[in-house]
């Protein structure tokens, strides 16, 4: 066996997945929305997680379940959900993997229950 075949057949060392912690949502966005870390019961997000409400979207990580974690701004017509840079997920991606975490608000936009994602927003 030549060295190139040996390199191809060599097993790579297993590396456990790593979660990068960017800080709290409040620190990233400057908002006061969401539950505190000590709050055992977390309400459905009042902010829309629907991609139709967002722009300037940048993927900054991945949740262990496989959907993306993003920084984004709400479009001007959706400023009622928040202003300034926001941190969160996209409802359409979460819905594909964990549909029970997604609901549709009275306004027709999807929301995500972050407590079902194992994420605490504070």
C-alpha cells in the first residue's frame, strides 16, 4: 500500500461537537425580552422567528440538532418584534427538525418556543 492510500484509509480521531457560547441574547441585542436563567418556565417567544420578518441575516453557529443560529435585524415593518441586532433561529429550519417547537401567531408569522430547543433566552 502506498502512502496516499494509507492516508485515505487512516481513521480520523473523533472530536466531540463543541458548542460556542456567544453570551446571552440580552448582551448581544441590548433588549430586555425573554425569560431569565432562573425562570424554569419559558413562554413562547413573542418575537417572530419567521424568516419573512428578517433581513441582514448572518449564520453564526449551529444548534446540536442541526438548525442554524443567526444574527439578524427585523425588517422595518416588523420593528414591533425588536430593534437592533438580534440573535436567534429561523422557524422554518426548526420546524423541519422539531415541529412541536413552532407555532403560528395570530398575525400569521411563526414563533419558536426556545425552551423546547434547550436554549434559555435572557
